[in-house]
């Protein structure tokens, strides 16, 4: 068995996949409709929308398969994303790269595979595939290949729509929906490992006067600057986003209350430095509130946001 190699642009590809905020999300009819259609059109037992993560391939949609993911090392889609076009294996038993693959010698007994890469836009990174699997050898003619590409384009459009639904248009960080989805997944992981986490609620101070005195374009600039500084400062493992208006949230995993406060203090210093250098007629400032997860019970993002919001308003009143 030949394991798929890593693309030269793997770092950028994984970053694009992370920005999509789609991994481990629930099934959706708009993707399931495509895999059902692909299975009927090509008369195959299995059709998948597969996304290739760092060490696994995860299925956003699967028609005819129970598994939700498999190891990237044995994946066919890991090979497919290396190709700029459809990657096809007419007979796996006649192909030295796959003849001893456990997905060939055991369930789901793959004998035929065809995968069309799914690209994200605008940079065109290949994130996964729309793929067809059969338990008997076969091939696709030019008309079939064109039809598979057409379906893959529809899948790409749905990926773009998914990204837009979880991304804040103005600041390009996660919106409320995207933040809650990512933060809840992080909380679930922390609960399994008994890691403490801190949720921090930010509210910009005196934001309305910026809009009133200097115009909404300047208010938009302040929001974008705050988002850019968050992206620049906080850890890759932190989850953050704009909840709406001038409200932002940050989840820091495996973090104590003191460490979270220290992190906010350092971020405040970064913001103070920006205000000094920018020399604008206003300063970007914030109030914040912190709440810790309760390791003795399940934690839900919405409840933590409510508690952190209340703590933030208490600090704002004290100001």
C-alpha cells in the first residue's frame, strides 16, 4: 500500500480548511442531496463529500457508508487532492498503490474509486473531494467525467455558502454562529480531558460616539482593527469571533482565570500601542468579563456567554 504524499502547500491548505469551520459539523441536506444524486447518477453504492484533514479524511456527507471518517494514511482522497483533475482507479486490485489497502481487502471492499477535488475560493486550495466508490471494477467515460465535475462544482458552491454563513462579512473572523460551533467543539474536547477553559466577553467602549462623530466607515475601521489585533495576538488554539455589533468573544482552552486575565492585560497593551501609533481622534478601548468552565458538568457556550456578558457589564459599570 502506498500512503498519499503531503502537498507542497499543506500548511496553507490546512489553514484554508480550518477557516471553513466545517469539520465535525452535523450532516446537512444540501450536501446529502448531492451524494444521493451522485449515487443514483453513476449507479454506485457509495458517494462521499470528503474533506482531508491533517491525519484523517472526514465525511461531510456520506451516502451508502456508515463510517464518519478514516485515516488519511489509507485514504484514496488523500491521493486525489494531489491531482488537479479527477483521480480515478478503475480496479484497485490491479493497482499496486491500493491492492493491499485495508479499505480494499476489507469493508467497504473498494474496487473502483473516482474523486474530483473540491477547491476553496479565492485561493483554490484543494480541501477534499466529491468521490464515487464501487465494489466492482469499472471506468468513467468523458461524459461521466464531465458530469462528476459538474456535481463537484455544486459541492464547492455549498462549501462557499457554508463559509459565508459562519464568517463575519466585515471583519473576516467567525460570526456568532461560527464562534458557537467551534467553541462548543473545543469545550467538548476539554470536557473529555478535564481541561479548564475560560470564555472572555469583549465589548468596545464608547463605540457609538465613534460612529456618531466620525461616521460609520470609521466605526467599521475600528471593528476591523480590533479583529486584526485579536488574530495577531491570541493563540492558534484559541477560538474567537464577532458576536455582533461591537461585541466579541474568545475561548481559551486549558487556561486558568489568572492566565486569562494576564492574557487580556497583554492584549490591552497591544491595543494601547496601536492607539498611540495610530494617533486617531479616538481610542479603541474595551470592557471584558471572564467566566470559567465547570469541570464537574457539561458546559454550553450560550450559558458561558451569558455569564461572561454579565461579568463584563459589571466591570463597565464600575468604569
